[in-house]
């Protein structure tokens, strides 16, 4: 062998020997510290790997086993996650040429996640994931397989302790992913199952991904089924939502959206997601005896979530909406009032200021029929905007017969309380419709006026207790059932004849009144109703803070009537439990209810409405006479002063 040949053999053989030696001793585990470091930096949490193996090629196969993701420093208990093995195939050529990370297959074997949250909101699963830069190539995952996956979640803040089992299973040619949940959530049992399509089709845009979710938390049930064109971005959805339960407040913990108490409800809707907006179309719902329909959309990922809705109702029972103003509607799961005492009419539950700032809401609403005894509203139109915790109503229009009440209002946070300001216009309120709402008497005529309100508080009750303003109202012409006039003067003979239908009406020449409100105390100064049978005078006070009523009605007859006893009627008690003295006569109680039905339901809803007075010559004559009486100097003259 020549010297030159030996040199060539050494030059060629040495690398081969080195490669052979390296192949004999090579361990991919040498790269574990580097992989652990990169993974730990990516999620901001220590990551440990037991073993690593790689099979190089155009489609490179890698396998890591005994993977552990640790809890944050100082957190005791099981690690956040442990995975027995992860097998992944990577299209290396696509990554080198185009920067796209294409993963034809990914298998996760026995992942075990232990997620926990303390009562103050701290958690072990809040990972420091980097924000996407938009510069990286596309991520494409093909066949994702999960075997014997388990997620155990415990949250003291949400009163939750439940387990989710996750597996993929072969169902026909495509396969499915199945997740089963059992345990407790919001201190109530939770159970359910989600069945999704093959994970291989997650990014197959030509084939919609099917999903069927059934969930029950306590008595609240959720069903969501249909398809999603792009499930990774939840786009192109064709889903149907069916949601029902005994009280909408139970959705608070389930969804994270603040919801007031309500009677039993059911809601159905088509669901889609596009341009980072959640869309609810063909929404139909039932809330107690009330219905609702329309469309809504939400931007859940905005800096402050934004909700827009256009809704209508064919029928609304106002008692179903008590929870929306801080009360407890019948049929809900809200804490009940003591049975020995009737609850206050104005809710005393504080309105949550943080909840007002949870989201911006823009609502357009129309209700075609309003149902509530003693509240004579025929239909309602509402335009409401809630922005940065400030509520603007512009306007709320409520029809009463041929007339309407128009309200422009604002409610804004002011330090630790809410500051409410309301302006109201009263146009041709139909007395016949007012009388009809009482179910006792009849009448005719119209009332005109205008008003304003200024109050501060954390609840409607506290706002009533601090309200300031005045009420001016008047009616020229018209008539009321003679039963009302007779009973207000205890004219038992005429009351009996009126009950028999003779006479049926008494003419009203004019009605004038002023209610002055200072620090929640509303005082009649005075009320005068001039009729063909007599003059009714009303005096007294209503305390909007305690809801105590102390009023007197007395009639001065214009002519002699058999059985006439000009004794005043005392109206006392509270809004929710009024009393009338003398109270032995059932008809007396009914007659006084007319007065309360006409005068005080507006006070119960908007305590400082300021009515105007119709400009009419008849009213001018009675005003001139009424001003000679005590307190007459405070009676209105013509159009009221507007704030």
C-alpha cells in the first residue's frame, strides 16, 4: 500500500469512524436542557422533560415523555400539568422553505391537568404566554389525538370542583373528540358532554366541523349544536343555542356576565362569530310571562366588552323585570323577604357600580303590550346606551291611551353613589285609560304636563329618600265615575245609586295640584278637583324614603245629597300596603284606590316627576279661586317652570 493510499484511507475512514462512534453513543437527551429552557421561557413556568427522541427526515418525528409543567413559585399541591408522552410529526421542508409550522400528526398520551384558583382570584394556570407578533408563519395541525386526558379544576372563587375527561375516539371514517364533565360549579352539580368532529378536520375549510354540547349546572340547561367552518377561529358558525333555567342570575357565575334575578326563562338563538364579534340571530325568549325576540351582537375581546341589541316584545309583565331595578321577582331563586311583612315597593338592593362598568351596552327596544295591575301603560319604546358606567335613556316613550309619557334620563356614577337626572313630558294622558287600570271606575279627559327629577343613591329606595323636585299637574274638562266623587265624601246614598249605575258620571271642570318634594318628602300643596257634584281637596305627604303615606281627601258638596257626611278620608300605610280610614266599606277602599291609581304609581316609579298644567280658561278661573286657600300661592299658573 502506497503512502498516498494510506493518506486517503485515513482521510475517508476517520470521519466514518467518528460518525459510527457518534451514532453508537448519540443521545437526543443531551438536548433536553435546551428544550426545557426554551419551553420554560415560552410559558413563563418551569418545564421538566424525562426523555427526548427524534427521527430525522423530511417528516421529522419527535417524542418527549414524562413532561411536567410546574406551579408558580410558592404554590403548593400537584403540578399544573403532567403528560406521559407527546408524539409529534413535523413537516421540516415546509418550515425551511415557507416558515409554516405544519404538524401532520400530534398525539398527547395521558395528559393530567390540575387547575386551581383561590378565593382572591389567584391561579396556577395564568401562563405568561407571549403576544402574537403576526410575523410567524401559519400553524397547521392535522391529526390531533388525545388519550385518557384529565382536567381537574378547583376554584374557591367560583365554588367549583369538577373533572373533565377528554378522549378521541374512532366513529366511522372520521373520528370524534369527546369531553365529559362532572362535579360542582357555583355550588351546584354540573354535568355534561361535548362531542366534536375529527380533530384532523379542524383546519379543513372545505368540511364544516360538527359540535354538540349538552351542559347542566343545577337546574340551568345549555344545548349548543351545529357546525363551525373554522373552529380554530370560531368563524363560519352555524350553531343553535337553547338555554333555560329557573333564574337568569345563575348565569352570572356560568358566563362571567352580570345578570339580575329573574323568573324562569328560556332562550333560543342562532349563533355565529365573525370579525371578533359574537352574533345572536333570530333570538327568541320567554321570561316568566314575558317574551322577547330580535338580534344581538357582542365584542367580547374589546378593551371593554361592547353589546348591541335590537329587541321587541309582544307582551311584557312588569313584575318579571323587578330584578333589573334591584328587586326580587316572584319565581326567582333570589333571597325571599320575611313572610310577616310586605316588601318595600322601591327596591333597596344596592346597584353594583362595577357591574355598570363591565361593558358598554347599546339597546333599542319596543314592547307592544304592557301587563301590570295599576300601571296603565299600553306600549313602550326605549333607546338606552350604557357607556363607561353612565346610563343614558334618550328617550323612553310609554303610551297611555292616545297620550304618552316621554322620559329623557341619565344615571351616572358620582363618587360612591349614582346621580340620576330625569326630564319628562306628559302629553294628553287619557283619564279613561288611567281609570281602566284600577278596574273600579270609569272616566274621561286628558292630563298634560312636564317634569324633572334629581336624586342620588346606591338603590332606587335611597334615591327616593334623597329626591328633590316638585310635581305640577292639571286637567281641564272630562268626567269621572260619580262613585269616586261620592265615596271621597262618604255620601253613602249616592254611592249606592252610583253602584247601581245612577248617575254614571260627574263632570270635571278642572283638576289642579302641586306636589313639592324635598329630601324625599312629597307634600300636596294642595290638590283641588272641581266637579259638578263638589270640590275634592287633597292634602298630606308621602315619604319616598320610608314609603309612608299620610294623605287626606275631603269633598265639599255643591248641593244637598241624602246621606252626605262630609268626613275626610285618611289614606295611610305604605306603597305596598296602603290603608284607608274608615276602612269598613269595601267600596271606600275601591274608591280611594282610584285616587292612588291616578296619582301615585308615577311616584312609585319616578318619585319626582314634575307635571305641567294645561293652559285653559276653566283652569284659570279655578286657579284664581284656589289661590285664596292656604298654600294657593304655590299653585301653578299656565305652563310650568322647566328645569
